[in-house]
């Protein structure tokens, strides 16, 4: 297993990565989504509608992925983050979410929503500033800071 620093983070589609990575990302994300209840085909459709960040180990291949979907003019949803088991706990999830947040900021998104699928994911999201807005919701949200380019308009 490569050091986490050697793992490349890319947005799909990327001409420098194999097209089969979209299929690999679909499978990885579907396995993590609600414990496998979302088919790879449905995830692939979501990928085609959204923005995807992948983490690639040059030796192993795809080791992580995250999916961002715009849901409104200033809102988005992270609809999936998945890390291969042997790469968990090494900061890769944080890197992927940070990249998804950058994509959201580029799209002028102010609030990101997500629904954690397990306690490990919920703890990660809390560390990254996501909060449950009220006790009746399972969804977490994070308000992004006003970006520099937006504040100078």
C-alpha cells in the first residue's frame, strides 16, 4: 500500500485516467451507499449528473471516491463518499470531502447537505464542520464560508 501522500486526487472525467474508473467508482460508491442498497447503475447515473472526485493509488488503482450533486442555485449534496477498507483512517476521506467542498465553492454553493450512512462517517463529517440542523433530521449540513472571489463582487 502506498503512502497517502502518493495518492492522486482527480476530478472525473479526467483525460489522464482510464475511463473504466467511472465503473470502478460506481461500484465502490454503491457498496458504501446505505450498505449496498444502491446499485452501481444508479450510482453511475448520479456520477453523470454530478461532480466526482477519485483517489488513485498508482499501484492499486481506485481507492476512494466522492460524489457532489448540485441541488439548487446555492445548495449541493454529497451523495456518496467511499474509501477502500485498507485506506480508511489515513485522512483520505478528509481529502476527498475537502476537494468536493472546493468544487461546491466554485459553483457558488453556500450549503452542502449529506446523510451519514454509519457512525464512522458521521464522526468524520462532524470533524469537518457538518452539523445536524435539528433533532428531527438525519441529514447534516455545512455552510461554506463566502469565498474570496465572491466577496469582491
